[in-house]
C-alpha cells in the first residue's frame, strides 16, 4: 500500500500543478482569446490571405504549441513579424505553396530543437533585435495604407512598391474608410483610460463595424468566414521535390523568423513570472509541430506572440492550459459569431494594425542605445534599414555581422588595457557568512555573447538574500550586457534579494549613470571594495579585521580562454 501511494504521488502532484491554477488559466486564456480575435483577422489580411486563415491558425497552432512547447504561458498565433515575410511569399508563390513552405519550416524548427540549438537565439545582440523589430513596425504601418485609404490595389511582393502605389492613388481614397480607420485608432488609444479589461482593438472593431452597417457605408469588408471549425485537408504537390527545392529559401526564412520571434517572446514571458523558465529546445519543437500541422487545416505559419502572451500572464495564466483555453475559446467564437465577421471593414483592421505597429517600435531601446554607445545605435539603424529595404532574414544576417565586427574591434582595443592580476581578499581569520550572502567575480567585458550566462547563472541559489557582484575586472559593457544587468536587478528584486556592486570601473560607471540604471540600483548599493559591502550588510563581522582569504568566490564567466 505504501509503495502504491509513493508511485501515485508524482502523478497527483502533476495533476494538482495543472489544475491548481485553473481559475487563473481560465481568465488568462479567455482574455488572450479576446485580444487575439481582431489581431488574428488583421494579421491574416496583412499576410495577403483570407481572414479565416488567421483564425484557424490561432486555434490550431495555439493549442498544439501550448501542449508541446517549452513555455508554460506562451500564446501562439499569427503575428506582425510573420505577416511581413508571408505577404511577399504569398504574392510570389500563392497560398498553396505557402502551406508547403510552412510544413518545411516546421520540420526545420523541430530539427533545430532536437539538435539543441535553441540557446543560439539568445546570442543575438540587443541592437539587432531592436533594429528588425522597428523595421517590422514600419513595414506593417506602411503596408496598411491601402486599406486605410479604402483602395482596392493589387498586393505587391515587396512593401515599397505597394507603398508607392498607395501614395500615388490617394486621389481615389474612400473617405468613409479613412473615417472608420480613424475611429478605430482613436478607440485603441482612448479606451484603456475607460476600461483595461476589454481590449480597445476589439471595441474599435465592433464600433467601426456597427457604424458601417448602420449607415450602409460603401467600404471594402473582409468577406464571409465559414461558421465551422477548421478540418484536415490535403496539400497539393507537397511531395513534389521540384516544388520543395523551389521553396527551400522561403522555408528557411519562415523557420528562422518563427524561431527568433517565439524564443524572444518566451524570454519576455520569463521576465514577467517567477514560475519555471521556458525550455528553448522544447519551444522550438512545439512551434515546429504547430507549423507542420496548421497548413493541413488551412492556416499559415505562426510564432509565439509577445502581446498575447503578456496579456495571458497578466490575467493570471500559469500553465499550458491557458494556451489551450485560448484556442478553444476562439473555436467557440468562430462557431457562434462568424456570420457577423463578414461586415467588418478592412479599414478597421488597418487601424488596429497601425496602432499595433506604433506600439511595436522599441522607443525605449532607441533612447537607451542613443545614450549608451553610438556603435550599438549604428548597428540598430543598419538592421532597421536592411529590414525595410530588403528583407528580415538578410537584416538579421547583416546585423550579426556588424555586431560581430564591432565585438572584435572592441576586444582588440581592450587588449591594450593593462589588466591587473587576479584580485583576492586579504588574508585573515576564516569567517562563515552563511547562505544568504553570495559573492561573484565578473571577469572581462560584459558583451552580448555572455549576457545570457550572466542572467541565468544567478538563478541557481534561491536562498541568497544579498548578491555581491565584483566588477573590478569589467572595463567595458555593451547595451545587451546593460539590459542583462537591469533584468538581474528586477529578477532579484522580485525574489527579495538585494543586488550590490563593487569596484565599478569609470567607463562602466559612466554608462550606468547615463542610462539611469545606477540610480535604479541605488548609490547605497555600490561600494569601492567587497570588504566594505560585506561589512555594510553583516554588522556581526568585525570590519577592522581583514576578510578571510578563503572566503568563497565564484567565477561567473570567462570571455577570454
């Protein structure tokens, strides 16, 4: 009997863990579904496909990725970043080949996850991610001018010719469509002041549709959405080798973007919760399975959605059940409210996407990079321009090359700096500091290559209440390292742990002062020596005595072998 109870205990714990937060998962999933509804329609239109494809994607991909992915709270569906890539592929190859490319992209993502390459995305420098995110925002905004003006122009493979078309046909604009789009934009901006539970995008969508129907406005609408659930279907020519060879480049682009976007979203979710962190490799496998399956249901490639994931977490979502509930709620909405969607004006979706694009712009990142280092700011601008003028995958490649070249230059400059011998504590009587105080030494410049190790290593000792970082041998720090340090501060703050810095070098201190992070951490938490820091938090230590030579310190990272 005892053995039977022991065997059952892990299963009971898992069931308790799954359903213990059912109320929060239910609230989070339903709220995420409400937010996802207008965005799924809008991003489908922005991708150049029928609106129903966006809903089917959010339902199928959302459920599959929630079950098999590596993040407990990630919400998956159509996104703006993927729409930017898809619109060109749809225009060039057609929807059926997009389905094939989606299956291929899913296979590539699964292969990356099985090969345990999920951690590689964390080595993408902060200026590169900020650059292509800002580029995506510009493309989404400009790509909606056609619907904003109420024009019925053919879609272009690249957004620049489409932008030129829209601007040169302004004389044919539909003022009713413009008015509806403005109503939606105003509602999105002003509604949060009235109510924060119901998303402004949904309110604006309903309001614009009601106005268009009540006044019988002649504006383009999204058309009929079938009042049925997505059913499995065949994909023509999916086993044709010549077609597969033709689509290998689009598939690689979709896989790369889907992986980057999903893992970045999972990292954001990690920063919003103190629960278990995501598994990057499993997340790739889950996203890959979703992208493999969703084309057979008429959907398009999907990624983890940062905004919907954030809404899920803030509304109480804690487990995978919240993502499943999000998908099931959307399925119920399709079954009950699909006939009403036929009257939704395209201008209303354009208004939603324009607001989304403006909110996507990394305003904080732009200000941070301008205040930090001009070289990092230049990498962001370069990535941003390549994203707009060419394509997103090339932008990431160019950004990585530029950041790598900059890193090599910085390292060669640093080789001229005389680094003192390894610092040790002065000899004395051994002292027992206990588990609440941890001292780490950081060696070398904190660049983007070490930022992830810098951020994750500190989660290994949850009992620590005072964390001392010895930064005497950190002569330089880039923006990604700066953001990692800020994340560490907030992460420790959530765990009631105090961050203390010692031995700040002039260049690092000036960077922290310029960006305001020094004020956030607090001057009272900065000391010249580790001995001073330990004495300030441990009054029982006789500070007139030197700190013990055998005081345990730990290497946090080594950037130079």
